[in-house]
């Protein structure tokens, strides 16, 4: 019989900043066992008053940009200044492969060995929503444990960038200098999310190309976002720069030799100062909490639908008819919602519509939609 989880001991260990209790607490909040989920919420409720003080920064980048090396260098710079740095990951690929973008901590050699840093791989949580939930809750643990900088890395796949942007205060986009095609590797939506843009690997023979790429990206951003009004002369940094009209700077840096990292951090600090001076930071976090509620409602309902016995029985039959072109996607969706028992009034299939009869024989076992397995903490 596994030992009983002592929430008092877990909470004390986290608040003391002890690494082993922190790791156990993270494993608890990542667990999908029902009893563990209840205990995790009790733990998070106790720790919530101690969270919220950290700088939350999302980091994304084009393939090959060198995020791990960059984060290792930036994190080391910050711990050298007295900060405690937590590195988390939102990696949707881990939901398919069971792996993690941060699984190999050797790519962050200095931070992994730094007593003032904590590097946590992305959880394998079944869905992007599951990964995001675990990351948000881990963020609460890390802040309660005294980590004052939380860096959230995204692989840059699908909706992961937008998901990360909804849980951080500032979003940093890393890109590379390329021969005129650097803009093609950046999705417009991601560029619009960025509060700071940095062209990485701006060292040695690449420095000149990096500066050229930075100028081109700055021009693209000016077209996408009208310039914010300039603050009065002599005003302190952040004055006249509310987050809604923030001009995202485009910088150059090198994660390999550390060039430009101090200026980059200064710009991130100025962005935070701008948010605090207008109340935008507090408002943003309140809005994020509400968004989080509805995101979890969506994920929970979707999970219950996939686990519903009648939905599981009908799913392979309806999918087969949709593939064969004998049933529309709309009618198939209506049948699944009706089977779940939550169909809104007026959504019944029209008279004469041909759908799979209820006497169709279902399939036992996994239907491909709920292949997730529960794991313990």
C-alpha cells in the first residue's frame, strides 16, 4: 500500500523551498488520478496566497533557434543577479510521443546544476489543455517556493504559443537571421503575441545578418502595430507605455556568448514596469484566471464526453460513415452530443436524415479517442 500523502508536509516543504518536496508536489499536480487531483487542489489552495509575485515570461522561437542554450544563458545571468529561476515547458509533442522538449536536461548544463534554478520537463498530460493545466499549477508551486522568475518554454507547435501567452506577463519571441526569408518562418499570429523579439545567434560571422534581420522585423512590426506615443521627455522608463500600446523592441543577442542578454532583460523589465504603472499587469492576471476557468471547463467536458460509454460505442461507427460520405459531420456531431445527454433544444437531426441505427454493435476497448492512462503521483 503506497504511503499516505501528507498535505501539511507537502505545503511546508514547498514553502521552505526544498527541492525534493517541490518535485513531489509537482508530480502530485500532474497526476490524473481522481484522489490525487483532490489532494492537489487542497495543496494549491493552501499555497495560492504565497503565489503571484514572480515575473512570468513565455519564450517561443522558430525551429533551430537555440532556445535551450538561450534559456540556459539567460537563467544563469539571472541567478547570478540573485534571482531564483524556474524553467517550465509547454510541449504538445509530449502528448503524442511521451517525450519532452526538456527531457534532456544536459542541454541546460549550467541551470540544471544551479541551486537557484529548477528545470522541469513538460508533463505527458494527454492533451495540450492537460499540459497547460499542469504548467499553470506548477507555476503556483514554484512561486510559493520563492522562485521569482518563471520562464515558460513552448515548442512552437499549433496552439501552444497562444496557450503560453495566456499564462504569462511577457512573451519573448526568438528568431534567426536568414538570407531574406526570416519572416516566412514566423507565423503572423505569433509575431502579434510578442512583447519583445530577439534575433538569436548574433555572434561571429552571423552578427551582421542578425542586425539586418532585426531591422526587417522591426519594420514588419511597425506595419502590424501602430507606434505607441512617446513618453514625456525625462519620464521614468515605462511611463506612457501602457501594455496596449507597447512598442515591441527587436533586439539581437547570443545565447552562446551572452551578448545582448542584459539589454534584453532590461526590455522585459521595462515591459513589466509599463504594465504595473497602468494597472495592466493586475488586470491581465485577473483575465487570465477567468480564461483558465473556462479552458478547464472545456477540457473537463471533452474528457467526460470521450469517456462516456455510449459515446465510445457510437464513435467508431459514426466516424466510419463520415469517412464513407454517408453521413455529414454536423449530424455525426449531433449524435455524439445527444448520446452524451447534453444536446441543446432544437438540434435533433431533421426528419428523414439517415444515421447509424442504435442497434449497431459497438467495439470493446480503446476507440482511439481516450487512449490516455492514469498515472500516479
